[in-house]
C-alpha cells in the first residue's frame, strides 16, 4: 500500500503544531538572553516548556487519531522561507512525525526533569537547560518539517545543540575536542545530505515532500540511487553509522542526560527517520537500499564488538547505541516491511536506552562521576531503585521475552531473515553479542565485589532523578508489546510509510527467535562467569588482539587519523607555506624584482656628464637606426 | 675642378684637425685645431657661394669665439694638460663604437641618397650675396633675428651674474695697501718688498731661471713654481733648484 | 630689384603676449643697470608679475575676443593658433606661479661670482645681497617658452630653444645652498643642452636639405612629394627628434633631468618641470604633427618605443630614490612618457587628432599645476642647511604638520592618477585618445608603469603619515604669502580639475579643434 | 659635390660627438660641441647651394650668433665651477647621481 | 526626492563636519549621528523601492564631463539596494565599535571618523553608479580613505599592508581603466551610461579582452584566488572597524562588479570564461579554508575564511542560475554581517589582550561568557549554520550551481566541512579549555560592545529564518541580469505538481 495523500490542515492542536517547536525555542532564547537573571528559575522554565511541548504533541496525536487512517497526513503551511527554493514551508504531522514528537517531548521531558537533580550543583545549569530546550526545538523541527530545507535546518540545529552539550564542560579539553569532533564528523554527513538535497532540487525543482515523493518514480534509477546514497551519508553521520561512527563514543564527554537524550534516544535516530521518511526514494532505488542494510548490519556488529571491550560505562552504552541503531537502519533499509519495526525499535530503544543512560548517570552521580566500571561493583544494594530500573532496561535491550526489546528487535531480525538470510543471521549474532556485553556491564556495575576507590559513598539518587527512571523502565517493559502485537504500530504508521504486501505475524516460537534467545543466554552466562562470578581486575588486562581491536573502536580513530587528519595537517601546512612563499612570494618577488632592477638600473645614472652624453649619442644613433628600419619597411 | 681640389685638401685638413681637436692632450692645441677647422670651413663656405658667411665665420667664429675660448683656457690654466686615461669603464669603447656607427649611418645614409645636381645660387645671389641675405633676414626671418637679441642680452646678463662682483666697500688706495704691508711686517715680519725677479744672464734671458743670491746660491723666492713643476715633469729642472725646492718642501 | 626691401608685416597684436614678456625682460635689464640696488627687487617683482599677468590677459583677449587666427604670423615665422594660445596661457600662469615661488624665499645665491665657502660669499650673505637679475632671466626663459611651441619654422624653433634654455642654464647654477650641486647641475644641463641642440640643428639641416625649406608646412608638403631622398628625411627627423625628446626628458635622453632638477634652486625646478615641459611638448607635437605629419607611419613606431622606455625608466628608477626632488624628477620623466602616449595617438581623422591634442593639453595643465605645487611644498620643509631633501627627513611629517603633509599627499595622489584628482583625468584623456588611436598596447604599458609609479608616490605618503617622526625632524617654514598662494592655487587646480574638469576640457577641446595652422 | 660636403659634415659632426664623449676638460668638450655646430653650418651652406635658396645661409648665420651667445654663457658657467672646484674636468662634477 | 544623492551628500557633509568639530568625543558622537541619519534615510528609501517596478529606481542623471561622455548617474536595482543597505547598516556599527580604536596609537581621532564617513559616501556611490566611469571613479577613489585607515591606524605591519592593499587594488583598477576606455571607444556611443552600453559590444573576441580587464580588477578586489594575498595582510593589520568595512563592503564591490558589469556588458565572454572563473572560485573556496585552518593569527584566519566565502559568491555569480545569482547577492549581504561580527568581536578580544595570536588565548568562555557566546554565533554564521542567514545564501549558491555545474558544486560543498574545522578549532583554542593565565582578568563585553554585536546577530538570525524581504528585492534584479545575459535556468528532469497549481 502506498503512503497516503498529503492534506493541508489548519485548526486544532495540529494547526498549532509549530507551538511544539516554538515553546522550547522561546525557553532557550529566554534562558540564553536573560543571562544570570534567569539562573533561579531556569531549569524550571526548561522543564515547563518541554512539558508544554509534550502536551501539544499529545493533543496533536489525539487529533490525528481522530482522522481516518487515509487522512492522517496533515500539512500546515507556515511561510515563505527561501523564495524560489523553499516557498511556503510548513510542518507535516503524520503518524511518523507524531511518533517522534511524542518520543522527543516525552522522553525529553523526563530527561529534563532528571537533569534538575543531576545538574543541581553545576553553576551552568541554566545554560544546560537552554541547550536542552534548543535541542528539543531543533529535533522537533527536524521531524516535523514538510520539506528537506527545513529538515536540514533542524538537522544541523540538533548538531549544534549536540555540539554545545557535548562541550558543556568546555573547560575540559577532552570535552571541547569531542564536541568539535562530533560537529565536524556530522558535517561530513551533512555534506552528503546537502548534496542529496541539491540533487533532489536539481531533479524536481522542489524540496517539499508532498511534491517530490509523488513524482519520485519519474526520476532515473541512477538519480534515485545517488539521492539515496547521499541521504545515507547524511544518516550515517547523524546516526553514527559506519564509517562516520567515531564521534559518538567521544560524545560521552557530555553530561549524562545529554548522552541519554541526544546520543541515545533521539538525535542519533534522525538518520533512521530520514531513511524512513524518504522511503519512497529508497524503495525506488534497490542498490541504495542494499547499501543501507549493509551499513546497518556492519554497524550493529561493530557497535556490539566495541561495547564488549569498554570499561567506561557510558562508552559501553554508546557502543550499544551504535549497535541498536544499526538494527534500525537495517530494518529501514528493508523497506515497508521493516519501517514499522525500525521506528518501533527506535521508540522502545529510546525508552530503555534512556533508562540505561540515566541509570548510569545515577551511578556516576553516586560514585563522584567515576565512569570506569572496574571501579564499581556490588552497587545493587547501595542504589536499589537505580539497580531495579537498570535491570529492566538491561533485560529490555537484550531482548528478554515479553519486554519491549524482545518484540521490536526480534521483529527486525525476523524481517531481515525474510529479506536476506545472511543479514538475518548476522543480526542474530549481533543479538548474542548484545547479551554478552550488556550482561558484562550489569555484572561489573552491580554485582561482584566492591572495587570503589577513595571516598566513594554510593547512595541512591534523589526522587527527581529516580522517578524518570521508573517511568522510563515502565515504558521499557510494556511499550514493545503494545506496539508490535497485532501490528498495531505498523497499521498506525502505514499512512506515512505504506504497508508491506503481507503483514508479518508475530510468532513467539519461531526458529530465529529461539536461536536468538539461546545466543543471548550464552552471552549472558559467559559474561556471568567472566565478570559476575570471577574477580574483575582493577586494571584492564591486555587481552587478545580482538579485545584491543574492540577497545580501540575498531581502529576507527586510527584510520581517520591516518587517512584524514595527518594528510589534512600536512596539506594545511603545505597550503600555508604555498600561500606565503608561493603566491605571496610571487607578488612580493615581483615587487622586489622591480625594486632590485631599480637599484641596479639607477647605476646607469652615473653622475658623469660624459656618460649622459654617451647615452644621448647612442640613443640618437639608435633613433636614426630605428627610423631607417621603420622607414624602409 | 678647382672646387674639387680645394675640397679634398680642406676636407683632409679639417678632418685631421678635428681629430687633433679630439685627441690632443693639451687644451690649447685643441683650441688651435678647432681654429684650423673653422678656417677650413670658412674657405669651403666661400667656395660654395657664401662669401658673407665665410667672412662672418672668420670674424665671429675664429676671431671672437676662438679668442674667448683661448682666454678662458688661459684663465683656467694653460699648463694643465688632460690625462687621456679613461676613468669611466667602457666609455671610450662605446664612444668610439657609437661614433663610428653614427658616422657610418650618416655617411651611408647621405652617401646613398640620390642627390641631383645642385641648383646653385646664381639666381638667389643675383643681387649679390649680402643684399639677398639681408632681405631674407629682415623679412622672412626678421622675428628670429629680433629674438636673437634676447639671446645676446641673456648672454651678457649671464656673464655679469656669474663673473661680476659688485664692490661693496671703497677700493683700497696705494696708500692703504702699503700701510697694510708694513703693518703685516711689523706683526709677522713678512717682507714688505716685492719678490726678487728671475735671474737674467748672458746665457739665459728667461723667467725660468732663478736669481742668484750674492753668495751664488739660488734665491728660493725667485723660483717660478709653475715653471719648476713643468720642468720637473720634463726632467729639465736644474739640480740646485730642485734641491732648494726639496728643502722648502721638508721645511714645511 | 634694386636693393629695396619690402618691409615685413608683423602682427604685433597677435604676438603681443610674447612681446610683453620680452619687453618686460629688457626693461628688467635696464632696471638692473640703472636702478639703485635697494629698489631693484621692489621694481622687478611687480614688473615681472604684471608682465606675465598682462601677457596672460592678452592671450585670453586674443582667444576670446579676436578669435583664433588661421594664418601664421610674422611672415610665417610664428604660428599663433589654438593650441599655441592654450599653451601660452598655461605657461604664463605656471610662470606667474613660479615667480611667486621665486620671490617667496631666499632660494638664490647672494653672489654668484663668489666661490662657495669663501669670505666673499660670507660677506655677501651678511650684507643680504641678492641677484635681482633672476627676474629678467626668468622672463627671457618664459619668452623662449612662449615662442618655442609657436615656432612655425625650424629656425625660430632653434632660436626659441636657445632663448628658453640659456637663462635656465644660468638659473640652475644659482641655488643659495648646496652650491656645488647647483653649479654641477648648471654645467651638466648646459653641456648636454648644447650637445642636444647640435643634434636638433643637424636634423634641421637635413630636413632643410630634403625639403628645401625650414617651414614646417613646406616640409610637410615635401614629405608627400619629394622622392629619392628619404634617407635625408629619416635621419633629419630622427635627429630633430633627439633634440626635442631631450627637452622633454624622454628616455634615453632623460639622464640630465634628475641631476638638474635636484641641483637647481627649487623654484627654478618648478618652472622647468612645468613651463619648460609644456613648451617642449607643444613644440614636439607641432613639429611631429605639422612638419612630419605625413610621416606618422614612420615616427609612430619609433616614438612608441621611446614612450615605453620613458615610462618604464621613469617609473622604475624613481622607486629607489631617496631625494625628494630627484624622485619628482623621475616622476616627471614618467609623466613625459605618458604624454608621449598622447602624441602617438594621432589618426587620420581630424577628430582623433583633436581629441589626442586636447588630451595632451589638459594633461599638461593638470601636471603643471600639481608639479609646481609639489615643489612649492618642497621649499617649505626645511632643515638647518636648507630644504630637507632626503626622504628620511620627511618621516612623520603628517603628525608634525598634517595640513602640509596632507596637501603634499594629495599632490602625490594626483601624480599617481587617483580619481577625483586632476592627474586622473589627464591620464584618462591621454589614454583614451591613445586607445581610440589604436595604441592599446602602449596604454597597457602605461597602466603598468602607472602602477609601478604609484608605488613610490605611496611610499612618500607612508613615510609622512605612517612612520614615526624623526626626533630632530625638519622644521616647517611658515610660508610667505607667495608660496602659500602657489600651494593654494595648485591645490585648487588639482581639486577643480579632478572634480569638474569640463571647463578646461572644453577650452582644450576648442583649442585643439582648430588644430595647428600650417 | 654636394654629397662630398655632406659626408664631410657628417664626419665632422661624428668626430665632435665622440670628442664630447671622450674628453674630460669642460672647455674641450665645449669646443667639440662647437665643432658639431660648425658641421651643421657646413651642411646648411651646402644645402643652400643644393636647393638654390639662401635660407641655409641665413640659418648658418643665425647659428653663429646663437653659438656666440651660447659660448658666453657656457664659458661663464665653466669658469664659475672652475673657481669653485679648481678643476675643469667634467668628471669631477659628479656629485649628483643615481 | 534625490535619495541617492542625498545619502552621498549627507555622508560627505558629515565627513567635512567631523573635521571641523574640535572635540574628539563630540566628533565621535557626530559621526555616529550622521551614520544613523544615513541609515534612516537608506531604510526610508528601501521602503519605497518597489521590487517589481522598474529595474533601476531613484535614478538621477546629470552630465558631469560631457567631453568624455561621463555622467553623474545614480540609481539602484535590487542588488545595489541591498548592498547599500549593508553599507548603511555596517557604518554606524563600525563607528560604535571603533570608539576607542583611533586613540590607541595617539593619532587623529577626527580624521579616522571622517575617513569612515568619506568611505561611506563612496561605498554608496560605487553601488549606485549607473555610469561606468562614475563607478570606476568611486571604485578607485574608495581605496584612499581605506589606505589611510589601514596605514595610519593599523597594527605593527600597517604600512606594508596598506601599501600592498593599495598597489594591488590600484593595479587591478588600472587594468580596468584600460578596459573602460576601450569599452568606450569600441562602443562608440559617446557615453558611459551603463544602460546605453549594454549590448553594444557584439564581437566575442573583443568581449573577452574587455571582460578580462574588468574581471581581473574585480577578482583582485573580491579577492578571488590567486589574487587574494593582499587581504590577509590588510585585514590583519587594519583596525577591526576598518577590516569590517574592507572585507564586509569594499570587497563586495568586486563581486558586485562581476555581477553587474562582467555579466551584462560581456555576456558571451562571461559564458566563455565561466569554467575558468568557477574553477578559480572553487579553488578559492577549498584553498582559502585550508589555509585558514593553518593560521595562527585570528584576524588573518578570518581574512582567509573570507577568501573562501568570496569563492562562493563568485561561483554563485558565474553559475548563472537564478538561485545561484540571488544566493550570491544575498551572500554578499550576509557575509558583511557575519564577517563583520567576527572581526568586531575578535577585535574586542584582541584589544583586551593585546595580541592577535590564537595561541595567546584559551578558556576565555569562563571569564567572558557573553563575548565567547557572541563569538560563537558569529563563527557559526561563518560556517553557515542553518538558522543564520549565511546558510540561506550558501545553500542557494550551492544548489543553484549544482543545477549547472555538478562537480564544481560538490567540490565547493566540501567547504562546508572545512568551515566547521577552521571556525570550531579557532573557537576551541581561544574560548575553550583551561583559562589561560593571561586572560584571567579579561572583562566581558561592555554595554557599548553589546550594542555593536546585538544588531549584527539579530540581523543574522532574522534573515536566517526570514530572508524573504531581501530575496524579494534581489530576485527580480538577478532575473533581469540573467535574462540580459540570455541564459535560462535548466528545467527540472522530473516536473512535479506544485502545490496550489
């Protein structure tokens, strides 16, 4: 089934959908411009605007549900942004975007609330909330935009917010560097996206979804493939897919709520959104789709492998995020059959990964911002609520039956298996590794012996931090089942992305599912023996070649350094040298040459009158001679 | 035919004289050589139906201008002879190259020109050379002629400016001068009498001989320094004079 | 034919401006002879200024009221035509201005006959003696300048050349300070001037031989008709060219210019750089256009080369100069090159010739005023020993005396041809004529030379404004009224010609429209 | 014959020119210039006969006058500088350069 | 009402007035007042401009020098109008920003502010000129006040930089002069009025030569690679305010000239040289960015970023599509604001610490958060972050170029990545990290400085989200220009059903 028509809309909550964006934006503006005067209530304002936005989203959702499924693509026009290129830009409220809106504003609000506690002692808390609000606004613009330009504005806007938040503790050089790196790597992706947008514009002379998608089939295969691949580059950058993954691990320099909100639940999933949103184009370009799935699988494995070797709790979780988004991308590459699973996994992942990150934050909060898991251990008693919620998140992510991840991830694996067996089995393998590294993480943190250092007095976090954990873990438990069983979500989403030819049926005892569960169990058990039951050394053992490989992020940074940074630095030095000595050298050399020739030539003017007479005499002879020559020509 | 002979003789003479002008060490010789050229040219003018110019050439040029040259030469120092060693690098070489080239260019150019037989001045001179010239000068060229006066006035004025010094105090009389001489004698013991004349003998009657004092020695005061220097250069200086000059030199 | 001579007709009214100047010069000489010393200056200055002003008035009157004559005057010896009248007017104003400068300060030697550094000189200085002969000499020179560009035959041209030059030779040697340099300048100028006039004369001789006449018009007719004697014509024209190009200081005959400009008393330099240049260009254009007009296919390539060489030599050599007057001299050489570009811009059409000629005329006016102004400023920047010639002494002048430095900078910008100064329109007029005359490559060379030339003008501005002043920098003399008037007038001319050149362009146009009488 | 006269005149002119270049005594240099002027005069006189009009002779006459005036000025200048420097060598007057 | 003459006249009279004021402080206030009056008048004029009316509006034409066919002719189309607006906006800001700049070296304060106003008059004149000769006059004369501003009030190497700037530009200008003259004589119309000259040169070879004459001058002015090396020196040595006017407005004359004169007067040549120009532009974009990355001096770095940005503008001009042309024009305006902000804030920073070297800073954000924040916003505008107006123009230029010159646009787009590197790396080295000892006591922006920065950032933001007012004015003018070059935008490969049709 094809996606539904776009319908121009006004009125109701959808009519004021722009408020979703505007509210947090105003919040950010007030907080940034207001300066220290807003310090006192800044965090509250941040939370209120996020919540307000959530309320609008819910109302819009309800209103949307009120329409018949075929009429659920509601566009609202705003204004002429760039006359000639992006005329009459507006917002598009459809099942896909509203799902994102709910996730962003919902999880976002929770994380806002959590941050009140987490950042309580930070002098820059107001600024933090401003940035968070800015992020929420940009992210909402990204998903609500009804055209590629506005999408790109949001796209880069979230990049900016991410930059600001990763570098929030800018006095730490590592944070500043990580922020810059994130931005630049994202820019590489954006470069691809930008070219993709240009190709779309050059092909269709329009950038509006409503105009481009219906006409997409008219374009040549080559063009569509090119567009698809270029959009994929953009998606890779934002969603930390291979080969543009390297920034995500460094991005953990930011405060933990940021990691939860941006680098786990929402922003990094923008790539998935882009692919799903542009599904019409991808479906018309099989090559592009194939590449998408390959990238997804490669990343899900890579992320998982990285996750196995990290001792930094946040980096381990970041690896896991990479991996999970790899699943989503894989699903998004499959087509309508995978879209619903991709988005559903995206949503559930938003919950449980946020839960895990915030839990990790809670742990760090308790451990004086220690992130090395080798210095944790036996925290389950010290922080019971955190432990419990973390455990739920853990079970959800490894796909423990009946928890959210179980439904969504298995859906992806099944679909992949149906689509292409190799991809499917690789996805299964990824699930097994997930079982291992997540178990490792939980065991190292909450089980085993205390390996705390110095004056660590772990304690449970305040309610303002634990309540969001509880709510998120609730989502982690129930959401998956709710969405997947009976293809509820797939049907809901269909007006936006279409339906596959035959609807999948949920089969709790499929072969794939069983194998997956078995592998996960093996991984978890193996982890128990290595990290739960056994003594965890305080310093990481050297480990095998594989461990080193994983620890060093699969040599991603080394590769970047060797391929881009070093040659880049060299090129820069060369260019500067060339500019100073080459181009400027020619100019200055010319000037010096004229000056020098002047210095030499003036010696002709010897001061001897006889020399002057000679020059006149010779000149006269030359003049006569020249006249002869010319005259006789 | 007569013209040819005159021409060839005078051409050779004038070219040699011109070369002499350029290459003689002494300025006076150069001046005399220039005189020779001018006189030769005067004759050539006469040969070419320009008797008036020939006369003017002799009177004005050779008579006045050359005299002026000689006069200034005397003023500047007739004894000074140019060293012909060239000090500017390449000057002489290029001068001669350019000179030869120039001469060749002009000579070839003019020599190759097809020149018809001269029209001659018989018609133009039918009223006589001088009246015809006068007519031209006072009609067609009268303005130039008048303007030339400005030139002459300028010349006179210029000479005045550069050479004439207006006296601003009364001219000293004989009396003042002799008074001054004796005051000088009183103060510094400077001889108030005139210097002794040169020695005049039967064998020598020239100013280049020094006077002898009663004891037969040479009087240093009577030695003409300029001449002595010349003779020293030529090696004809009398030994006793040389000795005295030597002593004087050391005495300083 | 019995020895009676028809009295020549001389159009006194037409020649009046020149006659007034010569007359005043002779009166000046008489004053010199008969007036008591203390009165001389008091008589000379007004006499000189009045005569120049009167001559100017007569010129204007001639041009405005009586119309431009179409026939040569004084039995065909002098051509008082449109260009000549325009040039006369220009020279007279410039000379007037220069005289103001001459009288302004004590630029001249107290006693020329005294050996520098001798007791006599001391005494003369002490008594405040001064050579008032300067004024008649200047008038004679100006008379020559008037006659030179109006000369309708080569004899008059030669005589005028000498009338113009001889007083200048003398005046060059009369600087009050640095008398060695001044005398050296005189001797160099004189020897080279005499040398070059020999070339001029020889050229005249050959042209006379070729055409049988020295009338420019007759030479012009002969160029078309006489056959078989082209060599005479070529050599003659070339040698004549040597004499003329020497006077305007075109390369390779430029060598005298820097030395003479540097050594001469600054007001005389100003007169030479403005008046003489104008006169020499007038004569050059007349000789080449009227006399050798039919030969333009031959002389144009030659002058092409000369113009290029002149522009390049002038611009390049100026870069490393450290003496302000010497630098201005080289700049004057370069400007001579730019003007030559205009000379080359002739064409077959009269309109083209007129536009080229008007361009040259305008340029001459513009450059003349600016250069007089610049030299006037040079006279005002003084050290203990006289004018502060060395450029390093000019450092920081902008702070010490912003007004003066600003004015000088303005003149320099005008030399460089920056828009909204007179120099720009001058250059533009000439280049425009050249481009429409088909001399585009020359204009490109000119443009490059201008850029190089801009460098040394700009360098002086850098020195004056951007460098810190020397600790014992030169003092700025409070200008006399004359000097102040000169500077003021020059600024005014440079501004007005730069912002609203139309009236002067109109004048130049109408002067050029009639072209030369033949 | 005309050609002969002209060649002679050219020769004298060139010799005068070379003289100006190689001699250092200012007076001699000046004499060489005079030689050049004389060469010109010869050409004028020759051309006058060639062309059958007296203009050439008139010019030659003027040249003599001009030359006389020039000599006065020139020698005055030379004498002045000689008195200052005690040297008539033109090479000594080379302070102004470059 | 003769709007344009009034603008020029007010500026000139203001400049004269400033020199007459005896008190420095009063002189500054007077200058500010004059520049604000000019701004108000400009805005009043802009409001009356009708985007779809005549091409040139507010036209005034008087004979100036009939002998040369020169007129005093001024008028504006959309392109000129927005650039005049840019100048009028920047001048008061620069005046305010330079409040104490001239005092640092103990040089004449009044002269400095007078020069600014003179410059303003000429900037307005150069954009408004409809007579090619008048344009040239302003084009060259403009150099002089800037020369003095750099040379008298600049940094340690000021005289070198000033001379280099002047000679470079003068040289280009003189080449242009030759072309101007040749244009006049070849056209043979006896007039320099732009409208009369358009279309007169038919011969393609002639067009090419004349094009080169104009183009090199503009390329030096803009500055386009490889004629750019004067800019880093000039901009680094100039006082910040002068640098803003130099890079923000003066250099725009180059790209403006390309758009107005190179394209319309010599359409065939422009088409012929398009590949060359675009190649140079693209090289400039990438090269400028790479060299910027390697700079150690903040102002030089900003100057090199401008080299890169001017590459974008020139590319947009020569891409010859409506979007690229309009984008390039908008870019000129935006770049003025963006680089203006960068230079001014960098200037504030440099004034505080007394060093231009990046290495001398670190961790400024801690002590001067407002300064750092505004610096970041300015920097982000330089890297064309969406939401800031520079994005719109860069997007339009790239998209417009892509339509016709795919490969060039793609290479040029790498500038987007490089921009992120140079800006963020500079920001990191100066503002982030541990606070350097030497900057610990730096004060944050004061009220005056905030007044300088606020309007710039506000404009960047407003036009970042709502560039329509500018584009509405620019579009018809660019379309007109392109139609006189007789090029049309390529048609889309796949036509789409436009909404509402």
